[in-house]
C-alpha cells in the first residue's frame, strides 16, 4: 500500500503542488495525466524520495519515504544510461545490493525479457531511442521493485515502439505485479494501461478527478468505452473541442 498524505510542494514561494491525497493499492496501476507544469513530475519525484515534500508525507507499507529506496524503481522520459558502460553493465548497476555472482545472469535475463539479449555487450550509443528506453526499463525492473514509478516513459518514442513497450509493461505487471504509478501526456495510454486514471490540474497542482477503469485487459485501443472516458478527461482538462459543425453522419 502506497499512501500520499496531504503532500504539498513549494519552490521558493511558488506552490507547485497543493495538497495531494492518494492511496494506491499494492499491484494497482495508476496513470496520471495533466497539462504541462501541473506538478506530475514533482509528485513522482517526491514518491520516489528524490524530492522532499514541503508538507505531508509518502508512506510505503507503513514506512515514511525519506529518500530513494531499492524497492522503488524509476523510469524517466529519457533513458539516462551511463555511456561508458555496456548495456548489461548499466542494468547490473541496479543490482549493487545483490551478491556479485548473481548480477550478470539477472541482468542478462532482464535484457532478454525486453528483447535486448543480442545487444547486451554494446555501448548505449549503439542503441536506437526505443532500444535505449527498453534498456532503462530493464534496469528499473531487474531488482524486481515492489513499486515502479514511470515519468512519461514512452513519450519520446514513435507509436509502434510505444505500443510494443506498453504491452511489455503489462506482461511484466502480469508476472511481478508491481504497484505502478506512471505519468503520461497520452490519455489513451493511461486508459489502456491503468486501473485508475488521475487527472491533475495546475496552480496549484492538485487532483481534479479520478476514474476507475474497470475493463479487462488487454484493452483494444479503439474500445468505445475508453473513448467516452477520453472525452470526459479532455473536458476535465479544458481540452475538448467545442464545435458547431454538424455531426459527420448527417453531413452528406
Ligand atoms: N526545482 C524546481 N525549482 C523551481 N520550480 C520548479 C522546480 N521543479 C519544478 N518546478 C515548477 O513546478 C511546477 C511543476 O513542475 P513539474 O515538472 O512537476 O510539472 P509537470 O506536470 O511534470 O510538467 P510537464 O508535463 O511539462 O513535465 C512547474 O511550474 C515548474 O516550473
Ligand atoms: Mg514532467
């Protein structure tokens, strides 16, 4: 159980986050959407222990988060691989607490799982953007974190790669059941993956609405009910297009 309790954040007087309250069940997938600057990354960084809240606390299984923790894995928008280490060594880096002899086989298995077994020994510069992001996901998952925090993990990727990695993330979730909190600009992505979608708004950053997406997975991206939720969320964000044009069915 992950509890975000009345968390707020100010940066030199600027209220980036108002008061955020959110309780996430173990194994739940929560998608966070909201316009730029509404505090999504700040919230995720606080949950990951990379930033301290100005007030409130984050409690993971009864323990207050006071810094980065090995049971919490992080994936950022850009892969952040160390260029002087091979892809495998980058993944092994997340296994510093494991006995030395276990690191290599675990890293190789994690890379095989994201389809990168063949490039384990190359340097990150030889990878495409999608491959590098898969390596970052392997690094975040190799220690089998109980909580996975993802900040726009696929936003720099083309649609095909993105769909593939979304499926991959769901595969991992099916076997390991990590609690996942992920930020995305893509409402459809949030709806396809999440048990719950949280809509944030800015000034100050706050939770504006929440939706429980109780559809079985895998969910077709074209599912009509997802479209209805999407329209609702676009309205929440003042992004729904209002038009006087006639309905296309009647236009001809
Ligand atoms: N270290 C910092 N110092 C000062 N202000 C900051 C800092 N980090 C974030 N902010 C401000 O806090 C607000 C929220 O930023 P944050 O990065 O969390 O937004 P976001 O929702 O992730 O936006 P985006 O979708 O563009 O990534 C923004 O107004 C930003 O300028
Ligand atoms: Mg952000």
